[in-house]
C-alpha cells in the first residue's frame, strides 16, 4: 500500500510540473518574420525609400508593423528594422529605430504589408523600454 501511495504522489508531481510553461516560451525568434538589426552604421546608411507606417504593435516579443508604399506588387521590397544602438537614459529608457525600405518598383499602385520583427535584443536593464520609430508618431512601450 505504501508503494502505491508513493507512486501516486510521484505521478501527481510529474503531471503538475509537466503542465508548467516557462516565461521564455512566450515567443521564439522563429515566430517573427525577421530580427531587429542593432547597428548605428546601418541605421545611418540603409536604404530609405518612401513608406508610411500605418500601425505598430507588440505581441509577445514581436513588433508587428503594418506599412505601405507604392510599387507594382511589393514582392521585391527589402525591409529591415534597424536600431540606432543609442539608449536614452530616461524612465523607462528609450531606443530609436527606423524601418528601412529598399523599393525599386516603378509602378503607381499602393500596397500595404505587415511584417514582424523579433525585438528581444532591444531589452535593456529593467522591465520596459520605449521604442521610438522614425516616421511613426506614437511611441511604443515594450514590456518584458
């Protein structure tokens, strides 16, 4: 009988711990389309073709950006999210980013696309950082 009780207790403990989920399981880099680039040189020199950011939101560790630009169909666009490497010492701290678009399509149609970026590398000391994206008026609070 004693062995049976130990077996039941062990089974209960195993079931309890197997149902737990770690916080790092919120979002993995593979669930985002791309990863943010942290480089002042790229921030300064990456292509800067015209685009309009329609919306931006954070879901887990992905920054999801909806943007538009003119073109034929948008299939050749090269898009990058680039951080300037600078962290403004405020509360919470702030980072400055820009959405880089290389658009060589010469058509007058206008298309919108949605793309997501893993932003885990933008985390700084503390539990949040404000993301200021060039050409997007509203700052975004990233809490982690």
